[in-house]
C-alpha cells in the first residue's frame, strides 16, 4: 500500500515538474528563433511552427494554451493528403526587417499550400518557401496563419531617396531642375514608405485608417510619376526654342516650378478623386473597375483595378517621356551639327545638354524599373507558375533604383562644392565659402 502511495506521489511530482516547465505563460517570439540545422526524421511531414508546442501567438508573443488544437492541412500540390505523421520544427523566422501574415482570404497572391515535404507553395506567385523562410501559427481562434519575412528591396532604396532630398534641400541657389528632382524623390520616397507601412501593419489597421493610408500611398506614387513627366517636359521646353515664361531668369523658373507643381499634384488629385468616388460611391463591389480601398485590405482589391489605376497611367507617362526625350535628343543633334563653332562658346547650352544626359539616365532607370514591375505583375496575373527569376529581377531593380538616383545626382563635383560652401556658411566662415567659389570659378 505504501508502495502505491509512493508511486502516486512520484507521478504527481513528475506531472507538477512538467507543468512547471510549461508554466512559462508567455515569451517573446524573438526568444526562440528557428535553427536551420534542425531537421525532422525521415518519413515524417515536418511542420514549421512559430511558437513552441501547446503555445499560440498573439501579436509578437507566444502564449501557453493547452486547449488549442493545431489542425494544419497538408497537401500534394493543391490536393489534401490523407492522414500523415507530423513532427513540429519550432522557432520563429529570423527576420531583419520585420514579418507579415499571409491573408489568402483577402489577397489572391497570398494563397498557400503546405506540402508533404514541409515546404510552403504559393501557386499564384510561383514561390516555394523552405523551413527557414516561413512558419505557421495559431493567431486567434482556430485560424492558422503563415508568417513571412519582409523583402528588403524598398528598404534599400528608401534611405537613399531621402538622402538625395536632404542633400539638395541644404544646397544654396537651387535650379529649377534641382527643385523638380527634390519633389520627385520625396514623393517617391513617401510612396515607398507608405507601402512598407501597409505591409508591416495591414492586419492591425482599421478599415477607415487602412483606406486613408492606401489612398495616400497611391497619391504619392502617382505624383512622383507625374513629376518625372514634368522633368521630361521641362527638358524638352529648354531645347524646343519656345520662350520661357516672362520675367527674369529666377522669376521665370519660379513660374515654371509652380506650373509643374500644379500639373503633378493636380493630375494625381484628379485620379485620387476618381478612385475615392468609386470606393465610397454606390458601385458594385464585384465590378472589375472597383478600387476597393479599405475593404478588408489597404490596397487595390483586384488585378484589373490595379492595372487600370496604376499601370495604364504609368504606361502613358513612360511613353510620353520617351517621346519627349527622343524629340529633345534629335534637337540637340541638329543644333550640334548646325552650330559646331558657336556651341563651344555657349556655356549655358553645354550645361543644359549635361542636364539632359543626366535626366535621360534617370528616365531610363525609371522606365526599366517600372517596366519590370509591370511585366512581373502581368506574368503573375496570366501565368499559373511564375518563374522565380521574374521576381529576382523586379526585386533587384527596386533595390538599386534609389541607390542609382543618389549616385547620379549627389556624387557630382558641383554638388560637393556647394555642400562645402553651405558648411562654411553654417559654421560662420562665409569668407571661406566666397574664396572656394572664386577658386572654382577661376578653374572653370
């Protein structure tokens, strides 16, 4: 009898020890990161779980919940398999730039299937994710969610876009082209920043706030496109032979700048008015042209709406830019042929020609960047299995675009000289700024 009591007492102690071991009620997801060297036994289906067994995830915390069943279907392609023996590989994904949740009920591209080999297949994007690239977890109720790391592509461009803006903001005596460039990079940067904010927080934002942020993002991106078009128009105007607006050079440039501001902001506001009107108006939500901002997502609801409101205007702008730059290039070539001698003494002409070549590089970079984006979107929409190389090219173009702008427009001898002048003026040594200006003038 005493032996039975001792055995019962021992079982109780062991159960208590196990309970105490799991009495860690909660822990941060960052406290347990998945070790990629961890593998499961053969003939088992590995399931990547963000939190430990018997834990669920709430925001960024793993919470002990013994009463929750983790029922994760396993597929062969898109067909559910029969009963399989599973083993959990626990640990959160190692993300340097945050993570986000796939929402297949909201976004078609987020559809995913856990395969028998443990990988995650996303058929609409053609992606195959390995153990270290995702994890699955109960995020509330009986909902199983897949979590992925954010891409770094826009995060690389973003600081370089803002750095370009800040450098030009402190330069003295900004030209019209410099002001237009500042407006272009700041609106593009704000558009990228809004997209990143949506990616980080889309599942946590209320529908009304989500719609506001999404529409703001759309406005910034479209304004940046129209600013690029305004730059192309101004370059064309410079070489067209048309007279500038009346007044001195500074007054004329100021009038042109306000004219371009009205064009870029006004055209974007017109598009925003159409999108907002269709979103809040009495429109069939299943219509192909329905934008759907704030209807369970922060961005456009369907592929056709995205095509209509982003890629169609963008294609028109790129075509217009190509035509304007082609006409300008033809004009420059003709002037070079007709005035070969006089051209050598015309410094303003040479400066304008240098600006043309510089902004031509910017236009080509923009055209390549957004063309690859459009091609990727089109392939993803029309092709069932998207080659991964399509996404690699798009990611690369997005990542280096801001870097390219920074090196094109900041790493210039004239810009560094003006920064040096500004520095001398800030530290209270204007005589050094004047001396540096006189030296550079003498050398030129």
